[in-house]
C-alpha cells in the first residue's frame, strides 16, 4: 500500500502549517492586486483562480494568519 | 436538490476549539464564494460567541458547545448554544463595555462585535440552563459585489 | 484539561459537503501540525468514505451523514456513518476494484484508498439500516520528525 501512496504524491515531510503560511502570504498580495483591478473586494474563488489553487486551501490559510484584521479596521479606521 | 444546507457540530468547551469552530463556519460558508472580509467578519462573531460559552457559560469547566449553521440561498444562519450558567440580565450583558469578569481583562465588547459584524443578533438565555446565540448574515453574490 | 478532544458533525448528504467534511477534519487535526502528506492522506480517506455515503448509502436521495473525530494524544479516530441502504457483502465490497455501480464509472478503489492511507479501517454495516466506517491514524509528533 505504501506503493500506491508514493505513486500518487511525493510531498515528503513538509509541515502543512508552513505551506499554509506561504499560501496566506500569496493570498494577501493577490487580494490587493485583484482589489485594485476589480475596484471591489475579490471573492475567494477569484483569488483561488488567480493563484491556481483550491478554494479549500485558501480557507485553511486564512486561519493561519491574523484573523482579527477586520476587527482592527473597524476600531481604528 | 433543495437550496438549503444544514450542519450541526458538537464540540468540547476547550479554548483550542475556538479556532476550530471558526474554521468550520468559514469552510461551510465558502460554498457561497464570499470575500475574505465577509469570512473575517463571520469568524470574529463566531469567536466571540464561542469564547463566551467557554469563559462565561461553562467558566472553563468541561461542557459541550453546539454550533448549527444553515444556508438558505445566500443567507447564513448561525446558532451557538451552551448548557452553562446562563445570563440573568440579557439587556445589561449586551451593553457595549459591560463585562461580568473585569478581573480577566475582558473587553465587554463581544456582543457589540457580533452585532457589528452580522446582520442580526438574538440572545436567548435561561439562568442555570444555558445560552443560545442566533446570528444571520447575507453573503453578497459576486455579481452584485461590484 | 484532558488530552482528548472530540467533535461530532452532522451534515446533509450533498456532494458539496464532501469538500466541507474534508476541511473540517483537516481543521480538527491541524493542532497536531501534521505534514502535507498526512493531511492529504486523511482528506482522501474522508472524501472516499463521505462519497460512499452519498452515492451508495443514500443513492443521492436526502439523508444525514454523521462524522465523529477524536484525538487521543497524537492518534486520530474518525467515524463516518450513514443511515442508508447498507452493504450486503462487506468482504466483497472491500475488494479492490469491486464496485456495485460500474455504470457510474466508479473505480471501486474507495476502500482500498482508505486502507492505504489510514493505519486502520473497519467497516460495520447492516443492510437496510446503514453503514459505519471507523478509521485510525497516528500523526507523527513534531519531535519525532526532525
Ligand atoms: N454564553 C454565556 N453564558 C453566560 N454568560 C454570558 C454568555 N455570553 C455572555 N455572557 C455574559 O455577558 C457579558 C458580556 O459579554 P461580552 O459582550 O462578550 O463581554 P465579555 O466576554 O468581554 O465579558 C459577559 O461578561 C457575561 O456576563
Ligand atoms: N456507505 C455505503 N453504503 C452502501 N454501500 C456502500 C457504502 N460504501 C461502500 N459501499 C459498497 O461498497 C462498494 C465498494 O466501495 P468503494 O471501494 O468505495 O468503490 P466505489 O465507490 O468506486 O464503488 C460500493 O460499490 C458499494 O456497493
Ligand atoms: Mg465575550
Ligand atoms: Mg467509493
């Protein structure tokens, strides 16, 4: 059965938390770029499409970031 | 197939489950293709409600928290319930800056945030029996977002 | 606080909830900081089990699927249950390449994947009453990974 696994993927021992942080960084930049281009907040599917990744990974990556961002905006704007 | 979708989640009253509950709601609503801001708003509201169950409802003792989410077209309904100590005076509890635990450096802004970030907030509580929070938020479709 | 953590999720038997269930399990184990491979394995197993509930258990009719996850130290236990039509011959069903729905271009590899990607797989089923899948996987601790 190990054979099937190796055949299907070879991601080794990289931690999910690390790639999620990388994804979070890319999402942040892409969100800004699309915001400027569209003149509105992009949706997560639009960001996923631009980055060519799964929407699922964006949802997970959002949690690895500071999620209180929206709070700050409201208090300090 | 109908346009509604419904989930019920039961989890332990542990602070690490606050982040988990937040992710579950984010995952659930992601099928409506929201913006990151909409997700952040919803997560903040869920965090505040779940934290209240843990800190105030169960006062850090063991207990179960129930989270229900429902989507009806592009409207999200969230219900967060504990069977903890309940709230004596709901009106007072909902006042911005009011906290019954100033010694924990609570801000007293939990309910204010839930109200600010969601379209609707309702608090039901029976002292000694528990508390249920009902929230609603409409997700704008991508088409109407521009 | 005890070292175990447990959640129960009930959701509608709809294909879009396959992705949702996968995210929920991924979120649940994230506190153990698994590797990409471990998460991919778990997600695949969950997808296969949930898809089976939707396609075979309920045959695309409405129904409820229950997902239970438990962490005991670094061991993950997953239970996925439907109250659908059940399996007459479990041994046959678990054989690689066997499918009762070749017309849907099913690969018949669902159970084989669950077995390959998880440490343990158990299938309980009663024809007419439903099916329960039990799976276990140990997440290597961060320390033992170097
Ligand atoms: N689930 C709950 N169970 C019992 N009491 C609650 C619950 N949620 C809120 N309360 C009460 O309402 C008050 C205000 O809540 P909140 O606005 O979130 O402020 P804070 O949590 O900072 O005290 C709390 O201090 C507490 O007395
Ligand atoms: N939850 C379930 N309820 C009823 N039958 C099931 C269920 N899960 C699996 N089966 C039966 O076991 C067979 C093998 O399943 P699987 O290995 O996933 O292959 P596939 O889904 O491609 O048919 C299915 O074709 C079906 O007959
Ligand atoms: Mg609070
Ligand atoms: Mg299958």
